[in-house]
């Protein structure tokens, strides 16, 4: 009888366990994958949003540049309207200073608005510092002929645009203190005879959009903005920023910190999501031109996988806990059910064994209302018949 009970118990367990395991595994797998996909998509959306905000910040710079290039005051200064005399030049330069000053006050995103002549000498320059725009005095103007951005812009054809890398501003050859990250937009200026007259140049205050990255760098998230060589524009640890040779030359680089991800992330022109050791890394490229030809860098977020998939782990633990409770409850019910089936059989077996030895005094009664009750009633009739036969035989 113990074997029947064991068989019944195993049958009940397997009947309940197989669907539980199959359906549970399917549900756990699908829901976990859905949660992982959702979390990964959320990280991707975050870096994409920051990338979009930076691009959106810079989208009108080229229009502003061409607007000043084509302004009446600048065209008059270079002789497109009339041939100015030596006395006129100073007046025209002052008019251009006023236009540049009004422009700088209105836009508020340009550290420097400049017009440089064909020799690289600054003719008009307006600086914006601590929220105030001011014209730079003539005796403080500098020659920028040896700076890369002048040479690069001067080589362009009319209507073309130079966009520099994002780097630290230099004054008289030295990195400005406190650090001032800028990105330069320049375009050549040609007169109506197609003679090169100089360049219009903007220094865009990069802190305006680097702030977008810093504000979203919180908690366990590590949000970076890196250039095309992996050097940090923005890092939670400020000492790691501006590590290139043209800036602070510290050598701090994304490639050194995350060698396994560097190849896929640095200079990537498409979004990336990779799992590296215990981290999930999402990145999105940032372009500085409308046609998306010029890559500024990549916004990168590095998050510990344990934190990213915390909700997945929580769901898995809850699911396994519920499954264990269901299994224990099923096991308990299986034991009770198997016992309710086998106990009457065991009782009837013992009773018939006693009857075979002549024990006929005790009535055969079972409490169940199934076939075992019918069997008990049959055995009871048999017992009574045997009692009657024995009494007749004794007479």
C-alpha cells in the first residue's frame, strides 16, 4: 500500500510540476526578456535625447554665421557697397562692432564673435563673459594666422563651413583659466570680385550644452561625452576631462577605462548597445552639421548590469517564490489526496486479513463516498454471511 501511495503522490506531483515548470519557464523567460528590452530601450532613449538636445542647441549656429557674413555692415567694410577711404574704415569698423555686440547680447551662446582679415588679424571681436558682452579694444586684438581654425577656414570656398573640434580656448597661446571649452564655426568672406577678405568666426560656449550631460549624471549612472579619439569632454571626475595633447594632455581616455568597448563606441556614427563584463553600455553619436557629416563625439552611458536588471532580478525572485509556494501547496494537497485514497484501502486490507484469521466481530465501515465505500459494504456483507455460516455450523 505504501507503494500505491508513493505512486499516487509522484503522479500528482508530476502532473502539477510539469505544467508549472513549462508555463513558468516560458513566462519567466518572456517577461524577463521584455523587461530587459524595456530597460535597454530606456537607456538608449536617454543617450539619444541628450544627443538630440546637443544637436538642437547647435543647429542654428551656421545660419547665424552666414547672417553676419552677409550683413550690410560687413559687406560695406570689405568694399562690396562702395570703396571706403581710410577715414571711412574706422567708422565702418565701429558700425560692425555695434552689430556684433547687439548680436552677442541677443544670442548669449557665443563666447566670441569675430571678423578676421585675410592676414588672420582680428578686425572686430566681441567677447561674452559672465553674462555680459563687450567689444574688445583695438589694441588687444590678436593675429590668429597660425591657429588651425583660421587656416582651415581660409582654404574653403565661398559658402562653405568650418566646424572645429570641441577644445579648450587659448589666449596668446595658453589654455585659458578657468577652463573654457568652445567649438568654433567659421566661414570665409569673399567680396563681389571673389577676392578673399577674411573670415567670420564664432566661439560657441560648449558649457551651455555640456551642462546637459552633467545634469543627467546621477546615482549609479556614469554618463560621459567623448570625442572621436575617446578623450572626455565630460566625465563625473573632472580630472579626467580634456586629456588630449591639444588640451590638458593628461592622457585620460575612454579607451583606457573601457578597452573592451572602445572599438565599438569611439567614433561610432550609429547608436550602440553592448554588454561588457558587468556593465551595460549605451551610446549615441552627436553631429554638428545638419547633414550629419561631421561627428563631434558620442554620448555614452555606462551602468552596472546589476542595477539595470534589478527589476528583472526582483521579478525572477518573486516569480520563483510564488512558484515554490504553489509547489509546496500542491505537494501538501497531493499528500492529503493520496492519503484519502490509500487509507481506506489499507484499512480494508487489514480488515480482510483479520477476517481470514477468524476475526469477524468488528463491522467494516469507511467514511468515503466513492468506490471504496462500495467495496467496504461488499466486505461487510461478506463478513455477515461468514458470521451466519459459522453460527449454522456450530448448531
